C-alpha cells in the first residue's frame, strides 16, 4: 500500500484543515450523544493525528480520552495543543495495541482504515479493547462518496491511489461483522467543509488532504491550475463547499439502541 509520510506532513497538517465549531458540534453530537457515551467514559481515538477529536472530547465532554497514532511527529503536534495534559497520548500501531482487553467504552476511527496495512486486523484489535457494552465509530469518506469530489476530479493521481485503498460502506460493514461487531448501522453526513470556493482552493494549495502529498509535483501543479480556473468561474458552486461522508457504528454486544 502506498502511504502518506506523516513525519513530513505533520508540520503543515493543520494548515488548510480548519474545523469549524459547527462541524465540530455536528460530529461530536453524532459520536457522543446519539450513541449514548456518558461523561467520564474511556474513549480511544485511534489514529488521532494532531488531536482534532481527542481534545474537544476531553475538554468539552469530560471524557477520559486516549489518543493513539503511529506517527511521533503528529503526536508531537497534538501535545503542543494539549497545554493542560487532558488527553493520554500514545505512539502505537493500530494492528497491535498495548491496552488490555475491555479497556474502552468506545473506539473512534476518523479517516483511518485506508491508511493501515490490514484494516480487518485493526478492527479486530478494536473489538478486543472495547468493553462488553462498548461501541466503535468509524468516520470516513467511502469510495462511492469521494470518487467524484473536487480532489478526485482535478487530481487524477489521487483517484489512482484512493481506488486501490478506500473501502465502500458495504465493505466497512462486512469487516465489522467479521471482527465480531453487531447492530451495525451507517448514515451519510453532509458537512460544509469550506465557506467559499476560494477557501477550498487555498486548502488544496496547502495539501489539506494527505493524499495530495503523495502525487507528483507536476500532477499537483496541473490540478491546482485547473481547480483555480474552475473556482474563478464557479465560486459559489456547492460542490466546492460540501463533502459527503459516512459514520458507521457497531456494538460489541447485541443491545437495543
């Protein structure tokens, strides 16, 4: 699998990835309130990056959050934002976690599965560390949702990379069943990622999504030039502003929710 080098990306990862209060509330309400995670619950943010979800879950919802990432550089950035040391940060491999069985009430994965060598193994590890009534929450863009978005339209090499590694919603659900999870459900979530077309252009110029760091500079420059022309003529096109994403949820035990 071709992978992004997060040791190189970490220094500019947050640039172009602004996370509005509106979007933060949208996702945290889905992640926490609708699945019934209570205050002080122990939550594992697996593939936490620079702490986009770890920090607000701990600070705003008083959850006991553990952030895990395989990149030391990304964790360094996360720690600089955690001045109160409210999150426990660990450098670990999602395929082989050090935590005991039944350690967490919930595991959150945000845009992780297409970055790991063996998604099924990572999900089985998550099943192991989730307690008997716990839940897994997977936030991602399925291949069906992303294949016609802005980045995949203007940067053909991005499509080549993501078609080989990005699962469909149906495949994610199958992987969860195979890992032992039950009561699996998925919902599509529409997120306004950018306020204007120019904001999207600036984000792309800063390589706001990691896959843009994986293509050739020639392909990147060509795509930016094409995107710039499109934005100039279609600055208010909602296609530039909104993203379609999926939240898939599964439980360790069969319960009524």
